[in-house]
C-alpha cells in the first residue's frame, strides 16, 4: 500500500482526516446496529412478507460486505483512496435513499446491498488515509480514537433509530444517513489528498467473492426457513449441504487461483487459524443473544424502539470501551488472560438471565443484561481479533485483517439468522431461551479455543 509522501501528509490536516474517518465509520456502525431496532418495525410494516425474506434486510449487508471488502482494498490502491472514499460514501447515500423510499421489503434489501458495497469501498480507503495523515508519534493515538468510534457509534445506533422512529417512522432511519453522507462527501472532496496509485496491484478473484456470498446464502436461508420446513426436511438439509459444497468450491478456488480472495497460506499460522475460529464463534454468540434480547423486548414486552434502543445501548458501548482498555493492557500480558475469564462470564450471563428475565418488563433486567454482555464480549471479541494478527507479517496484514473481517461478518450473519428463527418460532420466552443456549455453548467453545491462544510477550 503506497504511503503518502511527507509533502502530501503536510497538505492534509490530520484533524480533518480524523473527522472524515470518524464520520464514515459512524455511517457503518450506526447502519449495522440500528437495524436491530428497526427490524421489529419492518415486520409490522410488511406483515405479508415471510421471516426468511425479512432476514435479508439484516443479512444482506453483512454477507455482501464480507465478500467485497478485500477486493475493495485492492481497488483503492489501484484507483486512489480519495476516489474510493467518494465512490463509497456516494453509494452508501444512494442505498440509504433507496431504503427510505422502498415500497417493499425487497427494495429495502436492494438498498442495504448498495449500502454494503459503499461501506466496503470507503472503509479500507479511509483507514489507509488516516494512517498516512498522522506522523508515527501520533499514529497510535489516532488509531485508538478510530477504534473507540466503532464501539460508540454502534452503541448510539439503537437509541438514534428509536428516536427517529418515534419522531416519524422506520423510513427516517434511512433518511438520517443522507445528510450525514453528503456532509462527508463535501469534506472528503475538499480536504482529502489523493494517494499515489499502484497500477500493479491486481484485484483479488471476483469469482471467489461471488462463491463466498453464494455459499453463506443457502445456509442462512435454511436456518430461517427451518421453523416452517422443519430441521429434518429435505429442503433444509439440501440448502445447508449446498452451502457447504459451495464453500468447498470457494476454498478450492482460493487454493489454486494466482490472486485469491483469501490467501490460504496464512492459515499455516497457528494463531491466525485458532483466533479466527474464536472470532467466528463469538460473532455467532454475540449477535444471537443481542438480537434475541431486542426481539424479545419488542414482541413480548411490547417496548417502543426508543425504549429498546436506550436500554440495550450499553452492550455496544461497554464492548467498545472495555475492548480498548483490554487492547492496551494485553500488549504486556497477552490476550489469553482476558479471553478465558471473559468467556466464562459470557457463558454464565445467560444462565443468570434464564432465571431473571420473564414475561414481566423490566428496565433494570435489560440494562443489567446489556452491561454484562457488553463487558464480557469486550474482553473476548477484540482479543481474538488482535490475536489473529499476532503472527501475520507486516506485508500480509491487510490480507490477515480481511480474513478476520470475513470471519466476523459470516458469524454475524449466522447469529442474526438464528435469533430471527428462534424469536419467530417458538417466539417469546422459549425463543429467548434458545438464544441463551446458543450463547452458553458458543461462549464455552470460545473458552476452549482461548486455551490455545498464546500472545504473551517473551521476557
């Protein structure tokens, strides 16, 4: 990735670059987290639409972004990072506008897909420009602010969405992104300096991006449809098998393509292999319980979107804040000392909640749940992500982070699909208890995986 020259760095004001980067990250963070509060409203707005179709409103973003982030990073190197920021934010604004005026759930899915393409375009480009704009002695602090922004904006997403729905309806949550995105476009056009272009950088295998999308889609479809078809139905089994076959083809193509979407040679690194297993499991676990609590509060406690957003905001906020603190300490202690106790707390939390949460609404119970889940996941989730990069050579870190991102997004998709499935049928407290079971099993697996993570510095 070509760095900016000192003259170019001087021509860019680091504060402005930070503001643009934070605003861009906010678009993605709020867009990802707010949909959890918007989703129950969409079920009411489109009562004739099946749960399987509605689930793609949430999952289209995560699947598409998982498949396109790595090619987008390479494209930014070839065409210029400022240009990719402008293209990406423009796409996000267009996708938001499509969602705002959508006459059906299908059009919302289209809008979310365009949003995902935009997010993939600007995310690696803004990160690279941020690192190039700051001198080495200030870079660590800049990255720290950038990292905290993700957690804070994810925490702000649900209450912002709740407030917008209270003021208008669910369409306002998409409209909100338009003026924010246009502001980012103006700032980026005026203040960012184009990076040097690397015309030799090849775009990773586009067919590989298609295959990973095609592989995850039938698995997610089978999970959501299982309540209608039944787990033993041949359509459920066939869809899952189709997904695994396509995933096998994706792996085979990565092994033989000269410029694969994922460089499988990195999986020879034990920590990358192990930590990404943990990241995948934690993504399923975290999003299943998070979406489960939100859906339960909406369907059983009949809370408003604003009420839900405010009471669940501590989940993302605590995860972000704790994650930053853990990251700084883990440099000297290693990550296992946080993964193991965090996993145990994460596994114990749903056991406690099983006996605490019932059909009687309670703000105290929901806030307690949010604080526990957020704090525990803040110890585990970022620790696995950081550990996955521990052995990766500097020259391969962009690819390594792309693998971690794909693990997160695919796990997120499965976790959300499970929550939607459980809270649709059987629904209510029984559905929430199934989300708790997934959480207990997932956190226990994360503990076992964490035993094999050793990033402690050698004295």
